[in-house]
C-alpha cells in the first residue's frame, strides 16, 4: 500500500482552507470577485504543492528505516 495516498486528502484540505481564507481577505480590497478568486486559487495551488512536498520528504525520512 502506498502511504502517500493517506496524506493527500490533508493536502487537499489545506489547499481548500488557504483558498477560503485568502478569498475572504482579498474580497475586502476589490470591488469585483474576479481578481480575489484568481489570487485565492493561486494561493490554494501553492499551499497544496507545498504540503505535498513536505509530506513526500517527511514520509521518506520517517519510513526510510522501516524498509
């Protein structure tokens, strides 16, 4: 069983939370919804990638001794 598939939902949740928080904050600065959605989507994608990279390195370090 691949251990990475267990942690991917946590990265997705982190991305969704980053989207919601960023969108809520940037809505105060723009009169239209287009720009805050774009900024929030970029932040969500960036957060997801960072979490996946962190998970990859942590799993490889922690489980390297078990192989």
